[in-house]
C-alpha cells in the first residue's frame, strides 16, 4: 500500500486479495483459514456504510473519496463471490449494495 493509505483502504484490500489469490489457485485449506478475517472486513464494510451509499473515510475528515468508493465496490463484489463459492450466503447484501 502507498504511504498515504489508511486503515479503511487496508481493511477493504484484504478480502479483495484473498478473492484474487483464490481465483489464481490458493489452496482451499489456506482460503478457509483466512476466510473468517475476510468476513470480518466485509462485515465492517456493511456496518460502516449502513443504509447509505458511500463509505466515508474517517481519516480524511469523513470525506467520501473516490478511490475509497472504488475499493469498497471491488471488496463487496469479490467478497460476495468468495463467500458464495465457499458455502456462505451473501447475508450482508454486498452484491446488492454494490449494484
């Protein structure tokens, strides 16, 4: 991550990286071991957005920066794919939020 990245961006990046690693062949056992952490990141995203559309970055005075929105969108879509592929329903409505 670039030096200017925040905890928000790092939290959003984890499920994306796990989903990409899984798509590229990360062994199933390793994915299963890391999946709970990715689920916590996605649950945080769901809670942080709430009923809204944008994810504000508290580190930048609550501004909804464009790059954070892009990271959130990608995390929601790839996270939903990852959860569904491993027998976990998209109970957080990630795909619907990202639509």
